[in-house]
């Protein structure tokens, strides 16, 4: 054995015991007559001591030759530490070394292995195996493990069966680009990596599995950002003989369990709002409800004067910023510049100061009197001391712009407390979404989502009005899960494919296996998939997922540690029947 104990385990109860530890040299200090070495492993740090009175001369010299991140084994006696360190579990003791073995030397690392390191993100990603030794990264991976274990235990206790589905599947249109894998044995043909196990979990329901889950890798070839990776992990679930309410209740239970066991937080209720209400009230379909600043629509009370900016707008809408009247004119000008950034795209912003004496001062006093502004304050729920920010324009655009402003102001005002958790369900999503580029409809969720049964007839006359039995679980302004009741009969599925622009031949070619399965007694079924990486990050108090993934890729989809993707040998290309440009 290389060790009898780990480096976070020893305390005063072990004094006078002979122990063997192994790990990495964290740091060392040499005072001439005495040298201390901090030995680190996954579990913690233990101080080793070598001194001129009690340590063999050769051993002392060996200790002085240790460099940072050397891998060593040390044997010695646990003694009471003269200068105790209350900040670490092993701070009452140290090891008087009697034997030292260097298991491996190490080059000087390119950044410090400390909680607060001097390494930039790209450098740390290149040397990720070193970054993993740092407590912040290590602890995030341990935290992820705990969440996954709780998920598995909870779902298993509710009679869900974990089933693995294939990674080499058929390319199907599910929203994002597929990663494709050429087949050597079937030249000119390709597998695809799954964007999700969608069709397979539906087939499991046809197969009578009843309750399925899987902690599964998914792959989507799409542009990346901080909360996206080309490969990510889902908690993928499906249930048979259920309606929407059954699924919402089941996975509220899972979320409550995780919040309580992982964070010690109890949540009273999961509010439910429709997609239309979310867009009208917050400007997006994943609202953060930890704070107010709900939208107040002003068309009826702002388009009766000669202010053409508002009169020509499809939507005039505002929010009340708590305490915003304290902003100087310079501060407000900076806000206006912020909304005019290309990333936001607003042409300008109207503001109203809500004074403590009940009066109002606005940037449009020329057009609106105190009574008008009082109505704006009422519509936005503004109080004395607040600032009303108003945007106008095309409905969808202005909602997106004001939503971005709302979130920016919440960040500035410290209203997004990472220790507070506010989940909600967003329901009744549109079934179809119009694509301006292709001038056609595509499925907002995926082609297997069931339309509301009472609205199926509208598919021919008013497809945009059709709602789906689809739902998202939102936590702190982030979508952590989404799902739907599925179509389970061939006729409805064929109708859906028709309205998505599939010919009968295309539908049969791509999804014939599922359509055929529906003819053999498919039960009503539905499900949900949680984004595990994002869920873990939010539970861990962050919104970016990268540090909660052991070996993440950068914003270009590259693994800069192993330098992938990379060219492959011509012989491999020839074997696969492929040519590059």
C-alpha cells in the first residue's frame, strides 16, 4: 500500500501513530534547521516536518530537494503541531517524517495550484489535469457526483428503470445539426450521434418499460456559449399512461428532493405560467422570478398623445427599477447607451423618475402630463423612489430588449441571489414556430410533441395558434428541464410530419420505425429531460457549466488539452471512402 491514511484524515486522536501518506507537494518552507512540506491529495493537506534534531541528515537533504507537485510517499509519526492551523481539519497535527520516497518528479506547473490561481482560462483548459487538482474545480466535480447519485437514488425509489440507449443511431431532424460518424463496413453511409434519446425512449414505452430514465450524453453541432457544450449530459426520463399533470408532479418531487438534500432549501410552491404569459410579463420563456420588475404594457395609456415614437410602435412596455430614482442623469445615459448596443438593438429608452413627493419627472415631459405618468407608474407597479424604463418597437423585439435590460439591472442591483431558488413551470408552448429563412414552420420542441387535442383542427386553418402539451422547468432564470406529452398514434404523427413539410416518403424513410411501432399498441406517454450540467451549475451557485465538467471544450468546440478535433490519416479516410477538400 502506498498510504495508510489520506491527507485530510488525521487529527489529534492519531498522535503517536506511525502512518504512511502519499500525494503531491503543495508547498515547502525551509528555515535551515527545520523544513516543512505541505502534502496534498484529493482529501486535504497534511503538514510534514523535517528538523535537524530529529531527522536523519540524508532525509533532510531529500526533503530540501522536493519541488512543487512532486509525487511522494512519506512515513512518519503523528505529533502535535506547535503552531496550529484552525482553517484545515488536520491543523492540530503534523507528521515527523522518518522515510521519504519520491514516486515521481514534476516540472514547475504553468500556473499555481491554489484556490486563487494566476492561470487564465485557456491556459487552465490546456492543462486541465492540473486544474483538477485545485479545490474549486475538484469540489465542483464532487458536487456533480453527489447530485447524480441523488437523482439515481430518487428515481430508482420511484420505480424508474435505468436503460442505456444507443449512441450510433440514424440522423434525424431534431433541431440542431447532427454529429455524423462514417461507417467503414457500410461505405458511403453514416451513423449520427444522438441529440437526445427521444425516439428510443418512446420505443421503450411501446415496449412496456413504463418508467425509464438515463443519465445520458447528447451531442449537438451548434454554436457555443458559456452554458452550452457540443456534448452535454441529460437526465432523460419518460413515463407511460400519464398526462401532463402526472409528469409535472413527478419532477417537482425530484427537484424538491435535490433542493432539500443538496442545498438544505425547502420550496413551498412551483408557480405555473403559460408561455404567452411569460413572454408578456417577462419578455422570455425562462423568467427569473426571484425579483419583480414585471413588464407593464403601456399602449393604451401612452399612444394618445403626439409622441410618434410610441404611436408608431406595436408595443410600448416598461419596468419599474426599485430605487432607480437615485441614478444620476449620467447613470441613466449609460443605461440608454447599454440598450442601444448592437447586442441589444434598442433605438433608445424613455425614462420616468418617481419622486418621493409623488410627482414624476420624465424624458418626455413635453408630451405627457403628471396624470399620464401616474398611469404608467400604476401599470408598472412603480413606487416612490423608483425609475420607470420604457422601450417601444416591434412586439417580439422589444420584449427581448426589455428582458435583457431587466436582467442587467437585476445583476447591478444584486437581486439575483445564488443562494435563493425560485422554480416555476412554463406551459402551453406553441406547437410550431415560423422560420423566416425557410418560410415554413418547424417544431418548437420536436416533431413528436403532441398538440392539444382540442386544437388539432386548427393545424390546417391557423397553425400558429396551436398550443402543445409542452412544458419547461425553469430555475433562477435558466431552463433546467423541458418535455412534453408525445404523439402516440400513427395518424396524428403523420399529420404532424405533413405540417412540418415532410413528404410521406421522407417521413417513412426517417421515422418509419417509430410510425410502425405506433401500430403495435403504443400507450399514451410523455417525459422530460433535465440538462444535468446546467442543473448542477445552478445548484452550485453559478450559471456557467464549464467548471462542472471534467474535460470541457472551449467556445470554438475544441478540446485544447488533447487538440481535438484534428485531421486524420489519409489511410483512415481511404478506409472510410472519404475525401477532404
